[in-house]
């Protein structure tokens, strides 16, 4: 059994108004991750994801690029303990 982990990702740059949350939502669902993505008031996007190490590594890579209209300038990562609270991946308001 694969150990599940969690990660918090904050992405800065041109990441709001370009479909970034929808891109992350779709990719996380494809990867079987649980958690949420939301816009922050400072213009960044925050992602909380839980799942396998392999899937987490993939979403870290995907979020460093974003969709074609985005321009990611900075990505901050924080590994966190798996909580098991989330059963799906959602776009949070």
C-alpha cells in the first residue's frame, strides 16, 4: 500500500483569471487526489492536496507550469501530514 501524504502549494504570478483553478481541479481529479484549490486575496492560488507521493509529485510539477494562459513566477511548497479529511478535490470559494 502506498503511503499517502499531503502538500500545501502557493503559486504566484499570472494565476488568477486564466483558468488556473480549473486546470488544477481537473488534473487533481485525474490523479486521484483529494483537497481543494482557491484564489487568495493577494493574487496567488493556494492548493491543498492529499494522495500518493507519485500523484503529489505530478501536481507539484503541473502547478509549476499551469495552463497555457498562466505565467507562474513562484511556487512555495509545504509538506504536511495526511489528514484523510477530504474525499474529493474541489474548487473552494
